[in-house]
């Protein structure tokens, strides 16, 4: 068995089960690129400040570059007994260039090494998810634009719900723009998080800084960070950058899960609002008729894992004293998992939504049922001077009458309507169509076609 890089004080070999339990290389090998970039920046700086000679720097750089090539080609041999990505790379460097490799770790600890690797990864992941979220937002805006004039040139009308009870008619495009608005904030959360984590912990060393005359500003700059972290204990001991990333992931997942729930419901036989594309649905091994919305169900289900990743790391961090504790090794898998999960869900929805077919006649008919224009009728009465509360009471009475007798508002006779209020008539109740209801909602941000078009145009401009 080879001696550990930290083996000096140990008289006995590591227990096999401990080695297995302790090792992070099965998952942190994913940080190999970041680890080598970090080492390259570190060694270049050691040369600049005169800690290492130009020749030593050259040898180490060459070795690291060769290792990076091996990693990229899949030729690198990851060894469990070398514990983690950092010691795998360093030991491989020693195998390759000999004892001079041991100079790389001057003025550095694995504590600041892992912190810088993981920040590099998480910052890139946050910016990547920001871009992918933006791409889905563009798809949502495209769908909103498309459905402003589908149904025979008319905007597609959808029942709007509260409590999952029909509330008021809305435009399908309005519904798409609501998700576009959520995604806009989701993107912003990833960008904000990326900006806040844009600090390099490299050079914090183990926890207290280092007596070596290092240049933290140089390494921060070389690695593309805005600046070095201001406190070495914080630099190696904090993981709120990962928590913030995971929390932005969790919120985005909540939004995608709500979308999923609506798509699952609306594509049922009972609702029949839309048909999901064959390419993004699956069948049943026993029931030949089945077409299941697996993508949406998984997107909804995986939100549970993504939330769990946030809760998991919050729980890991909460009891750890400053600065580094091995507990923090548990920070990575959840971040990788949330990143991978959302990367695929965002792409799937970007492909699936434009291929879904909305059934305008069905959604419009559904929007008209459930007394969805009762508010319009009350508003009509209130416009002629009746206090809104009284108008509400009157229309409520008409709804009760229609509902008890299995009718819609437009089925009520002129006598029945006039009896409820002299300023009402059957003609008026029949004029309360879903189209009129939607058109009337001209308040800023409302569902009237002009308003929704304005929302979509503003989003287009922001996206371009
Ligand atoms: N594999 C470790 C992690 O992921 C690297 C840092 C280890 N530092 C230490 N002093 N044991 O957190």
C-alpha cells in the first residue's frame, strides 16, 4: 500500500472500511477540471512571488496539463486509496514528475483547495442554469405569442382558477406569461447567487492564512473571480454559496412542479385542454390506450429531491464549528444532483411545450362554465351606481338559482334576472361572454389581449 500524502505521523495503515467511508473521489472527481485550474493558478502565482523557481513552475505546469488531458480523455486512473480528487491529482503529478510535485502544495491546504474548486463549479453551474432558465423563458414567451392568435385568429381562452374552482376566464397566453415571469426571477436568483459567490477562497490555506508571501489577488484574477474572500476562516468554512445555489434550484423546481401539475391535470381525458406530444409521453405495458405524462410527473417528483438537497446541506452546515469539518464533504452530491436534474428538466420543457397542442374550443367552453363571468355581471351592476357589495349579493343570488336548477347564467329567463335587480336583464347576462370578460381586464398586467401582448413584447425586448 502506498503511503498517504499526509502519512508522516501515522504508524498504522488506514482501515479498509474507513478508506471506503472517507473517500470522496467517486463523486468529487467531477471537480478535476476546476482542481487543476486552481492548481495552475496557484503554482503560477508561487512562481511570480518567487516561492518556486521558474523551472519548478514549468515542470509542475506541464505535469498538470498532461493530467488534465488524461482526465478529459478518460484515461486517468482514479484511486480510492488516494481519497479525493485533490490527492489523486497530486499523487498522479508525483508519479509523473517526481518529488518536485510536492512543492505544489506550498502555502495551500486541501481546505482552500476544495473551497475554490467547488466555488468554481457552483458559479459555472449557476450561470449555466441561468442561461437554461432564460431559454425556457423564451419558449414560454413564444408560446404566449403563438396563442394570442391561434383559435381562428382569436386568442385562446382558458379557465382561470383559484382553489382549483373556476374563477375568471384568462388568456392561455396570460398563463404562459405568468410562468415566464417566475422564470425571469429564477434566472435572476441564479445570477445574483453567482455574483455573490464570485470570490476566491484560495490562499485562505487551512484556516488562518499563511506566512508565505502569496498573492491572493493574482490567483483570484487568474481564476476569473472578482476578488479574494476577505476572511480566511470564512473562506474555507462557509458553504452558503452552495446553499444559495441549492435554494435557487429549489424555488425553480417548485415553479416547474406547479407547471407540471397543471399540465398533468389539463391533459387528462376529463379536462382535455391539451395533448402532450408522443415524443414526450409514454405508454403502459398492460393498458394499450395509455399515454402517460411521465416527463411532467418526474419533473414534479424530482422537485422533492431538489428540495431535499437544500434541506440536506442546511442540516449538514448548521452544527459545524468553524472552520472546515469533514462534514462539509457532504456538500457536493446534492449540488451535482440539483444541477443535473434541472439541466434536463429545463431542456425537456423547452422541447415539449411547443410540441403540445392546446384545444381552444375545449378550453373556451370550460372557461365559460362554472359561472366564470359572475364578477363581470357584478361589475356591470356596480358601474350603474349599485354598491359593489350589494351587486355581489344580487349576482350571488342568481348564481345560486342557476346552480340549484342545473343551469348557467345565460339560461336564466328575463323575468328571473329582472326579479333579482331591476337594472339587470337577460340580455345583459347573455352579453357577459368570456371574450368580453377577458377584453375588459385592461388593468396593467391584466389578461386583456392588449395587456398580454404588452407583457410578451416587454419580455421579448428583455430577452433580445
Ligand atoms: N475531500 C474533502 C472535501 O470534499 C477535501 C477537503 C479535505 N480536507 C481535509 N482537511 N480533510 O471536503
